[in-house]
């Protein structure tokens, strides 16, 4: 009878340690998962902001390039006085060649 009480007591003590370790482990992994999720969310937000800036910059560069090319066409047409078609052909061929060089790299 005393042996069975001793066995129950040691099992109960062991069960208490298991429960404490289980609680400690689960809280550790919960904190780790929450921290990891927060870091991932923060990194994704940084990437979204970088993509938005890059997209806006790309659009503005494209608009600026169009205006520069149009002004170059007008300048060539007025400077060379060969006709309205010359500036468009020259700038068009130049743009196509630059585009092909960019694609090849």
C-alpha cells in the first residue's frame, strides 16, 4: 500500500514536470512563430514599398523618354529642314537599335 502511494506520487511529480516542460516548449514555439510571422510581414511590406517606388520611377522615366524623343524629332525636323519625316525616321531607328541592344544583354 505504501509502495503504490509512492509510485503515484512520483508519477504525479513526473507528470508535473512534463506539463511544465510542455508549457514552456509551447510558449517558446508560439513566441518564435509570432516573431517569425512579424518579421515576414515587415519584410513583405518593405518589398511592396520598394516595388511601388520602382514602378513609379519606371513610369516617370518612360514618360520623360517619350518627351525627350518627341523634342528630338522636332529639333531635327527644324534644324535640318529636310521635311517632317526625317526626324521621326532617325529617332525611330535609334530607339529600335537601343532597344535591341538592351534586349541582347
